[in-house]
C-alpha cells in the first residue's frame, strides 16, 4: 500500500455520490446478467461518501504523474492497477474515472474512490482509494419461523457470498422485509453483525425480528350511494380476513395493491356512466389493541353522464359513417368507459386487417358538466401498412421449429394483418405445448417504413404425465368401462414426444373386475404431411364382479385388439378433419354356467368371437387450448360398422353412430369464470340376428357420464345388473372458478343428466325382470375440486335429484382421480 506525504499541499477531488451511481447504471445497462445491485442497493454501499468540488478537466487539463492504490487488504495493488484505464502521462477525464469505478465494482465488487493531488500546476498524483468487504465464511439467519431458512437463503443468494460489509446488511434487510410483506408481516426488523469464531474466521449473523402479522380486518367505503359495500368489496384485491382466507389470500395487506383497488373502483363507476367518479382518499388505520388495520375508501361518485354525439375522423379506408356503423357506442347511451376501450380495439382490428398494425387510435372526450353529457371523437392515425420480412421463434427449447411453423399462416413478404396474427397465435396455442395463460405472444420488430420482423415469444409447459389414478364408479373418460368398484391405473403419456408433436401413451390398470395394458401412438403430421395417423393396441382381462350369475359366478372376458386411424384436413374448412378407422378385436368369455330362464340372454350378452370394424369420423376443434380451454368448441361425429363375416367365425354385426360436442365460454375474464357445456348422443343398430359386443353398449352413470350415479345405474338392468343400452343421451353443464388466484386450485359446480335405453334381445328376457329399458332421464347436481399442484387431482361429489329409495339408491357418489405431470 502506498502512503501520501502529509507535508505536500494537496487539493482533493472526490468523484463519488452521483458519479458512482451513474457508473453503476451504465454498467447495468451493458450487462444485466451480472447480478448487480439496484441503484438503491448500490447507494446503500456509498451513502457515507459525499461529493466535493469537481473540476472541469476539459478547461483545466491535468496530466497524471503517478498512480497509487490505498485501502486494499486482500487484493494486490497490481491487480487493481491492471483494471485502471490510466497510465502515467495520461490526461484525467471524467469518462475514464467512471470507467475505472465501474470496472472495480464489476470485477472485484469493491467500492472505489478517486483522489487527485496536484503537486505542480497541470500535474498530479492519482490515488485509487478502495474499500474492501470483509471476507466471511457464511451468513447465518436467526429468528425466522414464518419463512423457512432455505427459502430466504435462495432468495438472497447467500450460498455464493464470500465477503460482506455494513452496506450488505441494509440490502439483505430490504429483501427480507419484502418477502415478509408478501405474507402480511410489515413490522419486520433485520439487524446484522460480524462474529469472529474461535478459529479466527468471520461469519455474518442476520437477526430477524418477525413481529406480528398485519391483516385487513375491515374494508369500509364512504360516499358510495349507487353501489353497496358488498358489491365494491367483491371487486377488490384487498379483502377482509376470514376463516378460509388462506385459499384466496383474503386478509393479506399489500399497500401497493391499494392503487390497483382505487382504479378498480373508479372503473366500476365509470362503466356505469359516472364519468367524474374518483377515489379521493384511502385511509389505513390500525385497529386499537391489535396489529390489524382497517381500510376506508373515500369515494366521490359525481353525476351520471350520457353521450350527446359521436364523431370519427374520415380516412382513406373508411368514411365517418362507415366507422360509426361498426363501433359499439351510440348517441344517447350512458357513458361507459369499457365501450370506449372496445371501440378503440375494434378500430385497431379494422385497420390491422388492412395491414396497418401500427395504427394509433385515440379518443377526445369533451364533457359538458351543465348538461351532464359528453362528446366523443375518435382519431385514427393509420400509418403505413407492413409486410413480413421473417419470423423468429423464441423460447421453444423442446418443440421443433417445424412443428410450430406449420401452424403459422403468415408467409414472408405477405401483408401483416391482425387476423393472420390472431389466427396463427390461436393455432399455435391449440398445440397445447405452451402456457395457456401467456405462453404465446407476438413481438413486432419494425425494420423500416414498410417491413417488419415477427418474433413469436413462447413459454413451454410440461406435456407429459406419469400418473396414478384411483377411482370408483367407472373411469372419468370411458363410457364403456365396466369397473364400478375401486380401480387403480398407472401410466406414461406425452403429447409432444421428441419435440415433434407425436402423441404417445402407455398405461396399465387394475381393479377387482378389470386388468388392462394399453399402448397408443399418434402422429398428427405423418410423413411430414398434413396426415393424421394413429395405432392403438391393447390387451384387457375383465371380470364383471357386480354382474352376478348363478352360484355367485361373474362373467370374465379376455380381449386383445388393435385399431388404426388415418385422417386428413378437409381443404377450405377450418380445423375440420376426416378420419378413417379400422380395427380387429378378439373377444373371449369364459363359459357361463346354466342359469335356467336367464341363460339365453346371458349367452348372447357375453358372447365370444371376433369383431372386424370399419368406421369414419368427422371432427372440428376450435378450442383455444386442448387441455385448458376457456373459449371455443369441439365436436365430432362418426359411424362404426361391425362387419359380420364367416372367416372371422363371429356372430357380431352392428352399426354405431355417435355425436359428441363441447362448448366453452369465459363468463367473467378477470375472475377466470368458465362455463362448459357437453352433449353426447349415440344409437346402435343391430344387423339382422347378429349380436353387439358388451363393451360397445352404453352404461350410463359414473364420472364419464352422469356423476352421482354408479356405472350403468341409469339404463337397462336385470336383477340389478347393467345389461347395456343401444341408445344413449348425456348432457353436462359445468361452471369452473378459481379458488386460488393462480388457478392451481379450482372449484366446479355441475349439473349432469342422461339416459340409456333399449337393450338388445329383449325377447329373450322373461317379462317383468327387465327394468329401465325405456327412456328414463336421470340427473344430479354436485360440486368438485380440480388441483394442479403439487399433482393434478380431480374430486367430484354428485347428488341425485331424483333418488329412488325403493331401489335402495344412495343419495350421493364420490369420484376421485389424480395424475402427475412431467
């Protein structure tokens, strides 16, 4: 370390304070990946330095005679000098001073100060005065119980800390307090100290005093006349604490959320015609004797305004009359702020359809307080139309580019329109490989007045599952599952195998009645062409324990089958696909012991043989996401023919038609309230005297059809056993809503109804023994929970609306399944 001469007359210039902060900000701009401090954190390290007189070295040039280093304890002076941009003989400049200070902080993490001593006019000695942090062995947290030590250490990145000073205590304290504030602890204090151990090593101890949590006990409103307190409370993020507040964070006090709540209240009024409505004040008061607070919103509602006149500037694309005909606002309507937004969006969409994607649309709103009316004029600056240069994909680490690009309808040198952007975005979202919330977004990079690049920003999600499913009353997606008691399934499935969009599934299940092994492979772009191909092979051993035969025997079935599908998109029809299907099944039932008068019907129902089938399917999928849809619809209809022929040695022959449709609608977007409607109908026709396989018949009741009932409970039965129906009808209506704000827990209210009727071969059944062979619509209501974390779980509880006590029916049934993503 070099020492200055105390006898020399010196003039010290301290380039600290603002200069240091500026140096930091410049370094942060150059490299955001260095993990540097924020400006506030950087200031915490330098708040003891003060600025003194600064010299303009452009007007008074000073040449460096020599360079010395002070304050260094562990870093050699020559290492620091290696990072210095000066050499003896150089002129001093502010830009090099900033570069030196920035380099010291970025390289060594030390705070530097520059001191200059002029020994002769025009020449000086430059001192680099550094303040090193103390080397430490570790940082220890004490006093924390609400937040785990591991979580805090990860947030503060303490594992990589090897040195510290008092400035770090301030920085760490602010970060810790921020973490606690998210859990409603606003009175946390953090103190740091250096402790030297017996072995001479130093460690930092951060002592955390958590204090008491602060909850929102009451939310009050003053000045509201047209809206009730209850209405306004339901809109806010800040909610009163209650017993189950942990589910939706009710009671959490977040001061920064109050500004959001103010805007929500003002929007509420302005969407009802109260143009001048304002929240004039938000008072936060501590409730005496507690750590909780009461929040009061002071509201000025103002007068109700109506729209007197509407204008729209004419342009080269549309006249004023044409524009006014397509916007949702009309004269003499109540002023609604949301309609203003809708109009702006409508006009932007219209101009965007013509390639003017940078069109600027803004309103001029002129109120007349005396008449309580407003005049609105919409101004549109179209700007030039844009053509596409190229498309870049960002964020798809797993999915191949080709899988995504074949869903994009835009081509190079084509006019960029909002319709094409939205259609391409919707098609990419429809793959189901990206986050349904915000996983697909366009970024437009303008190159010049007429061309632009497009960046498709993607956020991938897990597309596979290894799952364990437990349930009763049949399987939730299989209308022909015979299992009406406890069932367990395991398997692997992936909808984006190898990143090529190939769908694969392998599963096995076990119950007292059913054991199966199933393998499916499907490629929606077979041979890199728009052809759909799939292959499904399965082997099932089923024992129908709840179908009681004589001597307590139960039918036992062994089925081995394979199916293949080949499909293609129908040109000029949006997402409509036609599929052809062929398959072969070998069905083998154990010999059924004679049961007197019931023997003929049982022999027909549980008949062994082979089934050769051909079919065709027509389907359209316009949902906005395949697994988490919030809007759109899906339908499919098909015909399957079981062909009787002599070589197969079979007595099976039938024609089966079915129709299945689902419709989704977002009721209230900001609350993620989703309505789902599902409709299923099907008819089977026997061919002459041939039989229909038991598995092809419909067994209505259970989680796949009508919850609240057991498998086959709604349909033809014989001595309490489900015979299966030739005709089926099911309707399901669901209302899904989030319980947690991140939608990891969702609730569902449902109504299910359905019927199965007309079993085959009724002439073989003695009169009076067959029940429910006619159309008998049964229905149920219920509720359920959908969990996505830590593992997907589905629980439904259904209650019969038309319970038949004389048949000893239970009031309700519970259906449970779970799976695991990977």
